[in-house]
C-alpha cells in the first residue's frame, strides 16, 4: 500500500487545481493565465492550448524545472525516459500523426487494456481526469 510519502510532490498540487476551466468569450480564467506564465506563453489568455503550461506550473510549485515551453511535445526531451509508466509521470501523447508537432501532455494515473487515464489541464477545457486511447502514447518521462 502506498503512503502520502510515496506520492510525487507535484500530484497534490495538480489535484488541488481540479475544476479550473476555460471561461467564455470575453473572459479569461486568471489561474490559466498564471499557468501560461510558466511557459513561453506569458501574458496569454485561456483560449490557447494550455496542457503543457499546466504541467510546467505544477512542477514549478514544487521546485522541479519543467520545459518552459507550451508545446506538449517539448516533454519528449525532458527528464528521463521510463519504459513503464508510474503514478505521476509525464505522459506525452500524439494528437495526429506520430511526426506532427501537435500533442497533449498530462500526468499518468493508470491504464487498462484500451485507455490511459491522465490528470491534466486543457482536458475538455478544464483541469480534470480524462481517458485517451493507449495507442496515442509517445513517451513516459520522469524528472532527471
């Protein structure tokens, strides 16, 4: 049985953000603007893709250096690659073709035969858990 001491320090930070979501036209969620401030999207609103901004913000809160980039695939070169996912590792997904620049990134929770379950930002426009097909996974990464 795992204990709180076994949990990656960034996961309670991430979980505490559950429910933060993109606002409607003419508004911008100040917390998402704050997430973007940890990347090259400083000053941007909540209308752009912010999954990587969320991961960078969570790591920043616990003193782990992230990528500083808003590109999800920037995490492919971050930390160390791990062969098997562990709770809280960074999972990098493709959104289109494997060689496209587009992607998604989130914290690994678990998986089954078909899906990987991630906790992250900009998942249906909010911070939440969401399932993705396992075949979208490009890599699992852990802080160096």
